[in-house]
C-alpha cells in the first residue's frame, strides 16, 4: 500500500530520508538550544541579583558568571555539531 502511494505521488525512499534528515537537524538545534538559553538567562539573572546586593563582589561574580555561561554554551555547540553531522554525513 505504501509503495503504491509513493509511486503515485512520485516520492522515493531517498526523498523520505532527506526530509527526515532536515526535520531531525531542526529538532536537534531547537531542543538543544533551549537548555543553554534558559541556563544562561538564569545565571545572568542570579549574578545580577548578587551584584545588586553586594556591589563589592562584582568582579568575582562576573568572572564566575562568564565561565559558567561558557560551559553552558558548550551544550548548544554540541547540538550544532550533531545537526551538521545529520545534514552532511547521514
């Protein structure tokens, strides 16, 4: 039945795999970017709260926040790499 529909519409198995690759790469980046975005926003928010309460701790809080955000961003970079592999290797 599926083969009859595919032949009638003109869709091959390669077209389905190509569409699945694009959908998977999009989902990978969409889901993989949500976590770092939320984490970085929360880190910046709490760091600004700490700076507002204790202005003398500004430099220590800023360096810790930037380091934490850099580590958090690596998750987004990993999802980008997986999306690139899905698009160009698979």
